[in-house]
C-alpha cells in the first residue's frame, strides 16, 4: 500500500522523483500512490519491482511493513 511505499522510500533515502524514474512512472503517480489513490495493477507492480531491486523486503501478516534486506558479502 501507499504507506509501505513511502516507508520504503525513506529507508532508501530516495525521493518520489527518483522512485518514479526507477519505475518508469511520474512523480505525480508516486505521490498519488502514497496518499492512497487507486493504481492499476501494472503500476503497483512497477513500483514493487523498483523497490525490490533496491533491497526492500515487504512484510505482511499481522503487521504489514517494509525492511531493508541485508546485503550478503558476495553481493557487494
């Protein structure tokens, strides 16, 4: 959801504009997403993939959230 996207951006210290560029979207779309606007499934997937590629892990269950994946020594 939008709150998770905003939290993920904060963890990565990136702007809406930077996330938008990585996902092939506009900054306006990211802002709309983060404030709860309706998004097409392909838009949600583009944002998700852009965040996953940067090491974000989405957690679900009783306490949805995000965390930054630990980098393994062989990934550096």
